[in-house]
C-alpha cells in the first residue's frame, strides 16, 4: 500500500509511524488570514513585521 493512499483503521499496528511534510507559502498565510479574519500586519506585511519587536519570532 502506498503512503498516499493511507491505511484502514484495522490495518494500523503498534509501532507504525507516518510523516507529513508541508511547506507553508505566502499564499497559505494570506488564505488563512482571509478565512480566520486575522489580518494583523505582523503576519501579512513583511516590512511591518521586520520593524516589530517580534521580528525574530514571526514567520512572514
């Protein structure tokens, strides 16, 4: 069975593991801001974020 197709619950066993890797892109951040209503410029404006106190802690 391929990793993409997944497993049925009854096929899972102790010790099995899975990994999911996703690259977050600017489009993802913008879409999340739209659906969540969180349009804080710290998330959406790279220049604003760079000048903020949290510049080293925020992903933009």
